C-alpha cells in the first residue's frame, strides 16, 4: 500500500447530531440536547478542519422524524447552523441541504449566495427533491408528487437558481465613491424565466458570490437521479455496500457526465462510509457491539418497515425479509437506497434482526468497524479500484468518532500521500479542484 498516486482523496464529514448510529445518543458521553446546541456543531467543525477535510455536510428533512419519543429527531435549519459555523472556521467547506420540492428558487438562491459570502467562498448546496408523503402534508399536499415530477421540478429549479446567481456579473460592483457610481447597472440583469413550474423575473438581491456558484451536490441513484447528477452535480453522494456495485455506479455517473459534455473530473463521486474505530480490532468490535445492544428492536423494526413500505407486522425479527417486497419501479420515494438495502439483505441472507443492526449504524451506508489502519486500507482500496473520488465519512458517534477519524485515520492517509497535509486554497472549489462556473449572461451577451 505504498504507491504514491497523484490523485488525492476528498473527504467530507457528514454530521448527524451525536452520531450516525441510531442509538448513539444513549451512550454516556453523548449530549442528548446536541440537536439544538450550536456549540456542538462548532466543535465538530473545528475537529473536521483540524483534519483538513474538504467539507462538512448537514442533511435535512422537512418533517420531524417518525418517532420523536424514541430518539432525538429535531433539527435546526442547516444554512443557519453553517452560517454560525463559518464564523469559527476559515477553510472547511460547508454543505447544507435544501429542497427543490417545497422551496422557491428565489429564496433559496439568495440563502446560498448569502452563505457563500458569509463564509468567503465555502458554501455548497445538497440538492434534494424530498421524498415522502409526510413532508408533502406539511406543504399543502396530501401526497408527494411522483418521482418523475419531483425531478422535472428539480431540473427547472436548478436552472432558475443558477440564472439568478448569474444575474450579477462578477465585476458589476464598481464602488466608485468619487463619481457616485456603485454598480454598472448594465451588468445586473433580469432573468425573465418562465417555465412549467416557475416564473421568476430577477435579478437576485445578492451580488455574485465568491465561488460564482456555491458547489452543487446531489445524491440520486435512480435513472432520473443519475441523469440529474450527471447534468448538474459537482459532488455526488451515494450509498454503496459492495465494491463491484460502487465501481459500476462510479463509471456510470462519469460516463453520463461525458454525454452532457462535461469532464468526468467535474463530477466527484463520494460513497458513504460509517466507521467505528478502535485502537485494536477487539476494541472496535466492542464499541460496535455496545451500540448494537442499545438499539431498541421494536423501534428499529418500525423504522425498517417504513423504509420497506410494509407493515411492521410483516417483519419477523428472526426470519428473512418477506419475499414479496415491491421492486424499485413500484415505489415513489427514494429508490436507490431501497434497492441497496434489499439487495444487501438478500445477498448476505440476513435476518431482520441482523439487518436492523447493519442499518442502525449507517441507514444502508457501508459500516466498517476496525483499527485506523483497517479503515485507511478500505478507503485506499475503493479509491484506487475506481469506486470513489473520496468518502462521505459518517462517524457512528459524535464528536468522538470524528476525532478518532481525524487524529488516527487521516495521518495514515497523509503518510500514504493520498490526502493533503495542508489546505492549498481557501474556497470549497479549491479543495475539490472544481473550476468556477462561467457566467451564463456573459456567455450569451458576448
Ligand atoms: C449521503 C446522502 C445524503 C442524503 N441527504 C438527504 C437529505 O438531507 N434530505 C433528503 O431529503 N434526501 C437526502 N438524500 C436522498 C437523496 O437526495 C435522494 O432522494 C436519494 O438518494 C434517492 O434518490 P433516487 O430516488 O434518485 O434513488 C440523501 C442521500 C444520500 C445518499
């Protein structure tokens, strides 16, 4: 494992309250009020930046979780949290989730342009279409729009948002006090967008942001999702359990990007990895087993039933998954993860109880318990085998799991020359090696 490839890994810290393991909040070390404690998030950001990670990421849902009595499921607005985090960090990228399903492009374009200014060029938008009837019911609908319709709206949404970010030329603001000219108003333009979903005049009320556009992140796995990612996304999050599937996904997304006239290097693929790190293998296994013991099986069974779109009564804890589950084509929610989870259970002949334990750690993402060297080995393996440009790191317990990754795994990756030993740029585009987008209006007006 001593090769010195030129390619460098990209590492993103996926932050989830006190950890990705559903039982993490029950550990003695965990702060049960972390979900609303900004100091908790500031601390996590400082740790991630100490490890020179490219970015950190906050997911978002537009509902309270299914079972608030059972575990902490509240969440602060990610862009607000990241604006606060920006004030105590200087380099790390800040990825916030926001929905194309239930927001308006103007507000969203403004919020992310604001975050990019506030953080001096470190913002990114995780574009989600928001699956689920529960969210729909918070926004005047009885059920979610179809999968296809959600993606059609998302495409137009992103088109409008990027036009709004382009509505100011980079050099529009002149700030000439002498002549009393603040800006060249010819370089600030209306967008006059009219489409099936949106009618937006513009211009945006925020000048062009430091990165041109915040970085665009997405996580589609279905046919529509991959097309969307290949067309718009610069970073793609994905759930992958097995190396061959991960390689196939990686190749597919890069190939589709080529078909949209983009370079494969402009779309970085980051599978999730949920590490449980111990100084010895035994220690790592013990921590994993302790977390497993803290899972409440009846609660986990209800969660699994929701994910599989069936009744909990159809699940026998010590039996296999029912054989008559729906296929990916038959569901309207998130398709990709559904398939990954069902295939994993069938491939490995897991009982429902075993599956609950596997999903408890990473909701379908790959969980790995091991020593820092073992975690570094698996990261290097997937990276060099063409399955990943980097990883979405999802510690089981926070902050301790993130500290362990930063202080024990990152130095091994640095020694192997797979990961940076200092930040060489200051924006998130610098860290990910992504170019600044051209201004659409400059292109059409020149
Ligand atoms: C790492 C990761 C993070 C995600 N974060 C969110 C999120 O914060 N909010 C959300 O509504 N969906 C989230 N999703 C779901 C995706 O946006 C998408 O709906 C899902 O991957 C299914 O896509 P598909 O229907 O194209 O398969 C996430 C997915 C992945 C893999």
